[in-house]
C-alpha cells in the first residue's frame, strides 16, 4: 500500500516522523474526518471518505452546504459523491462506513423544515436511501445507527450536531421522556427512541443531584461487538454554573442501563473523551484520578462502573485515546492547551506502551488553524482513528493552515 500512496499522495516529512505519513486530501483542502472511534478508511482499505467545507477564514451559516468526498487510495484522485446540509464544523456530516465499501453513511437536512436525517449511499452506484433517523455512529455490521438529537447537540457545545438557525433546536426541560438515544434500522430506515433521558435518570442516576438543571445527550458509541452502547449525558444547571458529565452504558436493546463513569469522578476530578476498549466490556478515558490540579491519567472501568483502575501510573493522558486490540498500546493526540503541545501550534501523535510506560511522539504536525472561530468551533482536533486492519491511523491536521486528512502507516510499531 505504501508504494501506491507514494505515487498518488504527498508525503509529510516535517519534524522527521517515525512512521510514514501522507496528506491524502491535500489536492482539495478543507477536508476533515469525523471522530476517533470510526475510520474514514473503507473496510476494504481502498477509499477514504470525508466532509469538506472549503472556506478557511469564516464560519459557515445555517443552510450552507458541505461536500461528501471520496478519495481513492489505490488509484488516486477524488470525487464528490454528495452535497449535505446536515453537518457542523467539528464532526462534519458524520461520514462513516458500514459493513463494506457499498455502505457509506452521512447526514443531510431538509432546510425547509430544518429536519436532519441520515443517508445510506452506495458510493459506486450513487444509489441512496433516506433514513428516518440521524446517524452518529453505525454498528460495525452496518445494521444499526445510533444518535443523540443532532439539533440539540449544539446547545451544549458549539460546532457539534447540525447547523440550524437560532431557535430551531428544541430545548430540554429537566430529563425529558422524548429525547435520549435514538436507533435506526438501516435496512428499513425506521427509527425510534431507544432509551429516554428520563428513563436513564430514573434507573441509574442520583436524581436529586440534577433537579435544578436540564439533561442533554452528547456522544454515543457502539462497542466493536455491537452489544453495548455508551452515552455521554450532560447536565446544564439553571444557574449558569458548570455542566456535569456522566458516562452511561446500556445493552444494544436499551436494557441494562448503568453508570460507567459518574459525574462525581468525571466532573469533580476533571477528565474527557471516553472510548470503548476493544474487548467491549471496558471503557477508557482521560481522568485526573487524584483530583483537579493533578495530571491526567488513562483510566479504565467496566461498563457498569466496577473495576476502575489507572492503566499506567506514570503515563500522562491527553487528547482522544484508543487502545489497540493487543491491550498494550494506546494512540492519542494532544490538545493545544495540554502539556505535550508546542508553542508553535504543532502537537504530536503519541504512541504509548502500557507495559513499559514509554510514550513516544511519533508525528509532530501543526494543528492550529489560521481561523478557529469565535468559540473555537473550527479548531482542528486530530481525532486519530484506526482502520479496520489496525495498521493505519487517519487524523486531521493543518500544516499550512488548512484542514486536511492524513494517513499514518503504523505497521513498524506493531
């Protein structure tokens, strides 16, 4: 694959990366992939699919379209396969793959009604199916899509969900029984509310702690096995104080609801970015295990909150971490404000050995864009994501001030 990539894509060589790195989307610019739990690389390894919004020096406006673009990693070149109004500046249109290269998912939106919806496309034939529900993450077999309310997402953090005019997104009052985790059957297109925020509050949270505020759903993720779901719940207090975060898990059918990381740990100590471990039973995240003012650590806990432990006592956490299936190595990025970042706007991809405690900066690249937006909605988070072979990592960066998607070959490290 490397020789093919060398023929078609420019090599990134600044700061002497330890692994081969290519700028896949450089011929267009303005491209970005969604998150660190799904890869923009297709299941066969041939294609890379991204969202593209070309203007680099301004914010988009509601109703302005973005493009869904497919890059051919074997033959080179690209093609725009769709236009979308259902996107925002951090995770784009949630472009991702299903069971094989014939299933490409993303969101669109009817700007007459401001109703977002998911799309299932065969990018080879351009055949499209409109889904009743939206897409946040699709199960590995492509059968089921889960999502929070994408309209409401932006109410708790700018840049997420879908761009709609002010006042379109419904606001929650307390813990609503008509908002929560939505699930869509991708074969029939039918969607339903799987579990409501009211049900979650009543079943596993300390209801009294959330009386004077409103609950909203945020990130929602399948485990690799498609058997469990994790759901980030945000509590927004009425007095304008700090949000509280809980990480809740449930079975694929909505049963077995449990708190994996309670807000007493997450919010009071400080942490961010939970993810499933490859075994599908444990979650991991960055957490200040010793409390605020202390370094982040990678922690792991079972889906029901039991067996919580620090993954290595001396390795500092950062960014968006993913545990490799060898249960030994973690790849993650670094935020501009975190200790491992450089003052010139460059940040590393980190390769961490949990057995030895050694952390290596394998790629150093600029992630500070020329324009990041009034609320940093257009910041560039690398979101390093493994492909399905667990040999390549795709990530966002902007070495020339413009967002692009890069590919790193990690084979030599494994």
